[in-house]
C-alpha cells in the first residue's frame, strides 16, 4: 500500500521574520522538511506531496529535486507532486476581500491537494521536526485504518512545544481510551522562564503536560469531501475579514462533535521541535547537530 506524506509549505512564517521553511538549519544546510522526508521514507512512505505558494515552485525544485533519484522501501521510485495553494480553489460564491493576500489556513491547504492524494496520507507542517518514531507509528496505523470516518494524530506535550520568545497557537487535546475527544485551538500561549504556561487571551494557567496537536495528522482519502463541506461552511461566515482562516484542529474538533470522525491518538517517543521565532533557531540547530553526531541521521540527507 502506497502512503503519502503531505507537507504544508505555503505558510508565510511571519512571526519568524522570514521564510523559515527554507532556512538551512542542519549541519550541511538541510531545511527542516528534509528531515521529515528522510524519516517518512525510512518509515515506508513512498510519495511526497508539497503544498506551496505558486512562486515557490522553482525554489522547491532546487531544494528537493534530489528526491527524483530516491527509492521507497519497496524499491519503487519516490513519487513527488507539487500543488499550489492560491485563490483559484476558492468557491465562486465567496468574493475574495480586497487586500487579502494570505492563504485561508490549513483546511484550505489540504483541500488544494485533493487531486494529488488518492491514498492514505500523513499531513504535516513544513517547519516542524517530529522525529522518526512518529512517522513509523503513523505508517503502521494508516495501513490498517478504516477508509470511512477514521483518522489519526500524533500528540506532543505542551511544555515541549512552546517558546520563551513569544506566543504560540496550539490545539489542546482531550483524549479518552486512546481516541481524541476534543481539540481546542488556543492562541497566545506564552511559556515563562519558570516553566509556567499561560493562555494570555483567557488569562489562565495551562497544564504543561497537556497533549497538543502539532499538525501531525493521518487521513484517508475520504476526508476530502468532509474538508470541502467544512471549508464552505467557514467561508459563509468569514465575511470580509482578511485574516480569517480555517485550521485543521478546528475542523477535526467540529467533526468529533458531529460524529463525523473517530481519531486515534498515537504515542511517540520522539521529540518535537520547531522554529516559531528567529531566536529559536540556535536551539534547533544544536539539537539537529547532536542527532547527526549520534548517527541518527547520515552526514548528508541529500546523497
């Protein structure tokens, strides 16, 4: 069974102060998504789908063109697809507000890949490091996941996903008997030097050990009609807000409440890290260097 890795790479990275998706952070200039691709191929994925902005195509070809020479675990060539997240996929009933330049969020991003993804898929952010164990666990689950009404996610501890350098948005999860019960998209979470975490918007303390979604989702192809209905419902209430967006955790939570999805929560022994702010860069670079030194990754990911 072929499995797809879907990489959402069209984000603007505004809080980082630049295009962090293509920041060469590894010891030999590797970008974070190259570690995701390496781990996914080792775990048995055989197809990579990049969701990009139209102007990113040439840059992505130069960064990841070597994938055309790679083979999957079953010996077949790795399949590579590019899809663009732009306004051409917005339903005709919705007029794009004047001044709107940013995409409409991660639900819109995944919808743009509907024609390219015909197999079980793992959907990730381009600018996060999830660890090999997460891909291995997801690959095992996707091979046995029922086609209709089922999905999966890998969760991480909130305390390991926040930044001292500014606020973050996280989907705080509640699980029950190994399945996701709810996910609340929570913005403006701040980590303080003493280790406390606070939701600044609601002015409340948060449990550092709370499970959070970091956009590591496993879906079957049957999710695309669900995504389309959810996105169209969102657009009918978005109005002319030029910053309105629909996020995957919000869609999942809505489906959980309506009974449209049953989401398995997978455990991972790996460690997540990412770069929300430019000040996070050196910490991530040091962590990657240690992984190479321990032999968990080859000297170069591109050979």
